[in-house]
């Protein structure tokens, strides 16, 4: 049974770029450690909309809206050995350091 799991919470403004980051992480880890299992979970898209007046002094009805979407996914790796866990953590940090975005890494021990 798997003793440890690494949980990565990834968020970015472009869904294609987020899928590319996840693909590169999984490809590199599967290349080095083929015995590591993983799963990907998609989270709901967070959309924020901002409304701005075009002219602050006149024409209150003239408005412009801007929106931003944040795509989030959770990537979970299941690991048997603690030494593989340490190497896996370093590989993930090296890959994520190449990309800018919202990344949260959490490591848990299975009970």
C-alpha cells in the first residue's frame, strides 16, 4: 500500500497552460519513478468580473466590464517509500520553479 501522498494544488489563468504544466510534471515523474501513481482532479473555475465607468464625470450608463477566470486542478501522487518522496519533492520544485502561477504543495502520510 502507498504510505505517502503529495498533494499539489495548481491554479492559473490559462487552462491550456495549466494542462501543459501538469503534463510536464507527470511525464518527468513517470520517467524517473514508474512505480508512482497519480490522479488529477479538476476544481470549479473561479470567475471575477469588474465594472468600470468609461467616463467618471458624465454618462453614467457608459460602462465597461472586464473578467478574469482562474482554473484550478489538484494533482495527487501516491508514493511507497520516503526516499522516493524526497526525490519526488525536489523534481516537483524544479519543474514548478520554471512556471509562474499559484502553486500549493502539501505532503501527507497515509494512516
